[in-house]
C-alpha cells in the first residue's frame, strides 16, 4: 500500500483540469512545471496528502509559507450544490418559461419524453460567432498576469463578456463553462502512483506498444486467473516456500508490478501488514571494505578490529521469479515505484521478493558465465593481495553463490502459477516452464491478437490429448511437429477477452464513445496444471456383463429351440 502523504524522491501523478495526467519525480529543492497552468516548488508537495485538489498560487502564502492551496470541496462542487439546492417548483417554473419563450421565438424542441415533456432545447438557429466574445486575448493574458487565485474570476469575466450567452441552452452553457474552466483554472489533483494509473498513462500519453497495448481490465483479468495473492507465513518459518509465481514479462515491468502490488511488495513506504520488512542481522566480522567481506570458508582471515555488517536475507514466500531473454531484465517502468533493477535498494520490498533468471541460466546453466564458480584462492595468497583485489574476489564469490542459489531454486520447480506477456512464441515458453509448476497451478498467457492463443489452445485440446495417449512419441523425441508441447499437462484451455468501453448516455443517443481509443483488443489464455497418472489406469469394481454378437446369436438359437419344444408338447397334448 502506498503512503498517505507524499514522500521525497517519489513519483506522483498530477491530474490537470484538461484531463491530462502528468507524472513527476518529487526531488527536494526542484521546480515542477505544468505548462500553461504554472510551476511550483517540489518542497510544497512533500508531506502533503494525496487525493486533494491543489491550487497554484502566484505568490507564497505568508501564513502557510506555501505556494499551493488545498481547494475545499465546497469550492470544487459549488456548481453542483447550486443545482441541487434548486427546488422542483423552481425548475418547473424555469422550464415553463423556457417553453413559452421558445414558442414565441419559434425555436423547436427535438428531445422529449414519452409524455411529451421537453427534455432538451436545441440551438440550431443560434450562430456561434467569434465576435460574441468581446474580450480579446491581450486582455485575457493581462488578467492572467494580474490574477491571484485559481482563475475562477477570469472564467467569470469571460462568461460575462459573452454577448450571446443568454441564447445558449443549459447543455451548451455547461459545455462552454467547462471548456473555459479546463483552460484557465490553475489547479491539479494529486494522485499516488499505482499500476492502473501507469497503464492508462502509457496507453494514452506514451507509446502503448511498449506495454503490448495491455489495458487495465485485461491486466486485472490476468491477475485474477493467475490467482496471485498474498500468503501469510508464521514467524520464524523461514523454510516455508508458499506463494511462488514465475513470470515472463516483456511489457517493461507492468506484469511484475501488478503481481507485486497484489503481494504487497510494490511500494517501499507502506503501513500495510502484508509487506514483510527485510530481515537484518548484525554480526561482528572483519573490518574490510563494504564489498570485501570474506567468504564463509575463509573466515579464518579475520583481523583484530571488528565491525558490524548487515547480512541481507531474501524472502522465501510470496516471491516473483522473472525469466528474461537478455543479460539484464527490462524493468524500466518499475522506476515509477522507486525500484531500480540494476541497483535495487535493500529497503525496497522487491529487492527481497523478486528474482531474475535468464533463459540461458534456466536451460543451460553450465554455459553461463555467472554460474561458473570463480577460482578458489588459498588463504596464503589472499593474505598477500591488496584489499581492493581481495574485495573483488569476495564480491565475485557472493555473486556466484546468489546466482546459483536462484537458478537451482528455479529449476527445482514447485511454482504456484505462471504469467506470460511476451512477443516470443508461447508454445516454446510453455514447453519449458509448465513442468516447473505444481499441481493445480494456473497458467495465464496474454497476447494482443487472438491467433497465437487459438493455436495454443489447440495444442492442449482434448483431441490432441487423446491422440497423444494413443500414440505417444518416443522418449526424448519431444517436441515433435504434431506435439510441440505435452497436451496432458494442462487441462481446460480457454481463450477470453474483456474490454470496458465508455458510453454516451443521452436520451435517444446512447452509443459507445466514437472517439475512444482503438488498438489491439487483447486476449487471455488460461489453463490449469495437472499431474498425469503414472503407469496404466486399471478399473476396479464389479463389471456388468454385456452381450456380444456371438452371445446374442446363441440366445436367439436357444429361444427358437425352446419354441419348437413348446410347440411339440402342445401337439402331443391335443392328440
């Protein structure tokens, strides 16, 4: 959970009056510019609460000492309160007056209800001319320079100087007022960074292809089917490895951020009881540089001066293992949550709950340099080295131990779920990662188009499974052309899609917003990991005999003989 107030060096989102979203890093003693709305010091935001609307002041308030002012709700929703305060009798009287004036002026109404009551008055005969606004841009800029507040006085003067304002309908007047308010109000709403906000910002204001055009609702569907959730562990139970998910993410870290948010390991500063704080042990060891601590097998090389060193212990449960194709994973979008994958801070929860493994380390660890053990140097040779060279040796040993430990843990399997959002062929990914899952684990694959997922569902279909069981490939021949994956490992493959479309809900004109964003539809494949039965399957119980073809023919012959005997007996009795 994110903090309730703005910390320093954190990313925040500013929702501007125009509806656009701007993301800034709150570094102390710097200036944030929001374009035509003005600028302010970042120190004015540090320690301020989220979800409030702030007004940019031209001068620092002498009382509060801040260049920002919290806009009270009574000021924000003044127009709504005025509309709600009007009684129904006043509204009916106003409606009758407008109706009478429309009949007199010859203006017709187009939208009425079933009873014939007027709902909306048209303005088809009103000509919107630029000369209706008597205030020039020079005068507006002069008023903006002299303004002391959020721009409400300027908006009011612009409305007063409009000569045809009384001819506008209620809808046209509200639309005109809203447009001027979005343009001149110097306000913004402070929002914390979360995954849905980052996804919408990347889709609308940045390059959507960097996140594979995955939408908020599709990302929620992926997280729902993968069953990512926090699993509490008992205190002192460090060997409990519950809640382990494996992810293949090529969206810049969006999939990892979504899973980490559900595990309570995304935000560094949190009051949530879900997040497990790093375990720090203080030990007395040699006084060497921070990166020159000896390996445990060389503990005999200690000097006389002890010093305290922090030993970092990774989490064993509620972890995320990221499989990537390059030497370093692409987690660039996690910087908006104060996490640097190249140099993670020990205080950030993701540094304990995130592991990264390359495909080379997973499939062929012997060919990766990081998994090659450094040369073991004798204690006598270490004693003769300088401190810098000795520190590099210990650092390489620790890096090798950490890498081999993560690779061994990943290759051992036992994961609770698999999430994939990659441009790679999902068939080749599942061929290597599905065997690492435990029974009943969920497999979820996202793709911008449906064709790869339909092909994947066919590989795990019932017909393909029956053909595989009737004529299985020889041992060591997988994958084959007909069976690129083992169809017996996944059950109930399904392809789904979801999309939330905004709609216009005007009387008689209800339809989806025609200016909505297009792009890829986005589809999700999900299935359940099963463990095939080893050996043959034998039926038990009392089997019911069924008549075969020969048995049926024999019974017919016995019946005919019985009829002949009965016929002979009947003839004898008659004689």
